[in-house]
């Protein structure tokens, strides 16, 4: 899908053809759409790199001055997915006439840009456009990390009384998401450091300050991801032991109840033998047997309670 937009005094307006200062957004483009954009002078490799779901963040520059900035952004797949949160490549292509963005899937960052919710956003200011997009990406990581922490807190409450592996498997999904986040954020950090060393954003002090904000947000996301990952790893080990302990408690209770229930059967079975036994001619013998069975059972219950075996 191709969408061409330009910032005006009335906001972000959609256009039919690209003009200088416009933003060309490509979401999962077809080969025909890629060919159409290539006719504008955009290198085909710059358009196909971000479509590879495993592409690494980096920057590239052509002799004609066009530049590719490729980062990885967070993407929420849903609670039913094997991994709820993953990262996907996002490519930003800068030329002397327009800005082109390429991504495999529709995402929250593009929706914020399209809705005009991003402060100081303008398609005509290419460098500022890139910085706002990078800042939005780093902020989204922090938002998703808070959602992950809330999900972990809910699973923690469930795990305290759980005897099954369902909650542990849910934590494993979250841990996979954190691994994706850690890898992507560290790779994005290298791209940001390379942009900081270049002269690209040093022309205007505001751009340089905004780049510093992006780097700080990205570093904060890295630290939060590392902390969450370490806590989650320790928590999974602890709760695996808790689940095993809960199971042992249940097995101990069942074993105790089995012993208590089997004692009356043992006494009654003893008096059921066809041999000479005490009280066999007494009409009240069954009361004595029931009383003895009950006394033995109560004695065992008392012993188990004293030893905290229930």
C-alpha cells in the first residue's frame, strides 16, 4: 500500500502524486508498487531491505545523496500469539525531495504520524521527521515494557496458587519478547551513535538536542528491558520451585488421608477373619470394633497434626 502525505497549515493531507517535501509511506508494498517508487529515483535495495523481517538496523548512503536509516520497532501481535511482542524493521529513506518510509506491517508509530498526534511533526523538515520517528519508536518500547510488567504481575498472583505449567509457559512467552526487545534496542543504539557522530543533525541545535533525547530514551528502554529480563528469569526459577512445592503439599495431604482411611479397614478386616477372636460372641462387638477404629484414626490424625503433615 502506498500513501503520499504532506504537512500543510491544515494538518497532514493525502496527495495523489509525490511533490517536494512530501512523505511517501509504503506498508507491505507489492512488487508493482516497489517498481513505481523506484521510478522516483529511490534505490530498489533501500525499499526491499526493510521488508526482510530479520533485517538488522544500520545506515547506508548512496552516491546521489539518498540515505537509508533502518531500525527495529516494537510490534504487538496479540495475547494469543506465541510471542506477544516482537520487533520488525522500519526503513526511512531520505532524499533531497521527499521522505520515504517502508515497513512490512501497519504499526502504532505510523498511526500516530497519520493522526497528527506527534508534536513538531512536519514532512518538509526531513531531519526533524527522522528524529520524531526515532523518538516515537523508543517511547513505544517503554510503553510496551510497562504492559509486559503489568502482565507479569498478574501472572505472579496466579502462580502463587498454581499447580500447573500454564502460567510458567506464559512467562516464557514474555521472556521471549524481552529477548527480542534487548536485541533490537542494542542494535538501534549503534545506529543512533553512528547518527550522532555524523554531521547530519548538527546543523540545527534543536535537532541535536532532540537526538540526545532519542539516545536517552533508547538507553532507558535498554535498562528497563535488562531489569525486567533479570527479574523474570529469577521469578521463573522461583515459581517453578513453588509449583513443585505446591504439588508436594497436595501429595503429602493425600498420602496422610490414605493412611487414616486405611486404618479402620485394617481393623475391620482383622475381625472379619473366620477364626476365634475376642468379643466374637458379644452382640455389642461391632461397637467395640468401630470405637477402636475411630480411636486409632483419631490418634493418627493427632500425630499428623503435631508433626504438621497435613
